[in-house]
C-alpha cells in the first residue's frame, strides 16, 4: 500500500500530549478570563493559579487528588 510513518515536528500535540493538555487547561482556566494590566499582575495571578493547580485542584489521572497537596503542620 505504500504507507509510511509520518514525521511529526517536535512540539506538536502528537509529540507531547500532556504538555498540550496542560496548556489548554491553563488557557481555559486562567488566560481566557483575565486581562493583565502589567507584568507584575500577570506574575501574581499566574503564581496563584499555579499553586491552586498543584495543591488544591483535583486531577482525574490521580484519582481526583491534587498532585502535591499542602502538608498540614501539627
């Protein structure tokens, strides 16, 4: 049939699906809903989102647990 393997450029969604999934969530959950007035505001809001994403937000691949929950100091 003449079928051959297609070469796909690095950085395409086919090459790195988990990165593309993260980028889509980042855009949907933060970037599409914000207008940043300056760099400092963008850095602050993105850092708050990153902490929430890694310590609070449940991830289906982890049994709906956050990847790195904050420890409770006793």
